[in-house]
């Protein structure tokens, strides 16, 4: 979770042709599968697709991330200072884990940030791998990392080539000869 501060601000609504004041407040936000589902149900498209979001889509996602949205005036989101918007984006991009992946692991390409993935696909993977639904409130990047690990651990082992097997056997035989002090 992240908290952001919105100072008291006066804004102009050109549609209503009036000024309004946004009170000083703190928002608590959570980038999770729950937030993602709310956003996708409104916009009817994948949030995780590698594309840049419009200002309206970004502010709406922040609304979806808000932990207690009913108590927040909708105009509040237009008063978020640029520095706080930057902090929110850094929070969304934060991997929230120490896990790293090498490029030669099975499923390594599955973690591609440009890959389009919807909330339903994530829920499917959670069911398939037996991940409890309580994890839907985890930071989304941490959940995606867990699902990627599940995919790697559940993928079949890559078979060794004939040359690799011969090389491994040669090294094992050499080690045995050395340990037993024999020549063959």
C-alpha cells in the first residue's frame, strides 16, 4: 500500500462553469488484482498490456486503487500533485520482490511487461496453481512473479542434448577415476 497527500486545492470545472475546493486529505492506494479487475470492468480492455494510459485512464485507475473510495470526493483525483502521481507510478512499477529471472529459464518470456494479460487470466492461473484468493490483495507485480514461478516450477524439465549428456558422463567418469585412483 501507498499513501499520498493531496493538499487543499481550488479547481475549475469548465463543464459546470464553477470553481470548487478539494479539501486537504490523504489517500491510501493498493495496486492489486482487485484494483485491476475494477478498472478492466469499466474500460473493457486489459490494463497490463505495455501501453501508456491516458490521463483519464490513469486517474480512474487511481480511483480503483483507493482503499475507501466511497468517502472520497471524485474531484479529489484531479487535484493530485504531479510529485504524488510520480510516486504512484513508481509504486505501480516496483517489483516488490527480490526474485529475478534469467533469460534461459522456461517461461522466462511469460514475464514480458508488454504482454497483454487480463484479470481473468490471472484469476485462472491462481486457480490452476492453487494460489489462495487472499493473494488478490497482494501488490500485483508480486502476484505475477509468484504465478510466473509456479509456471516455471510446473513446466517439464528441458531434455539434455546428446552432446551435453556425453560431456556430463565424461566429467562424472573422470571424477570417479580421480577419487578411486584408477585408470578405467
